[in-house]
C-alpha cells in the first residue's frame, strides 16, 4: 500500500466524511473507491475509442442485413 497526502477544501472533506459515514466505510475506503470508479470510467472510454478505430462499416451493414424485416411486438411499439 502507498500513502498519499492530499489537500482538499474543508467543505469537500466534510462532505466526503459525511458520505463515508453514511456508507459505513472509512474516508480512506471512500476515496480509494472514488479513485477506482474514475479510473474505470477513463479506461472504459479509452477502450471504446480503441475499439471504434477498428470498426468496419461494411461488417456493420452485413450484420444489420441479418435482422429480420418485421413489425415490432405490440408491447414494443412507440
């Protein structure tokens, strides 16, 4: 484990403290979880961008052609 010294505004610290208490976790756990969630979001965006670069409009259209041309079920209509 590593230690991180962090300077944040008192108002932000108080809100973090309150939310951590509500969740029944430590401030440390709260901040580690928040950092992990942010990292996950950024890495997911990077992953999707990488996948999009490999996309093929030709293959996409080929897959769409396999979809049957039929009316939607009654419960699925707009």
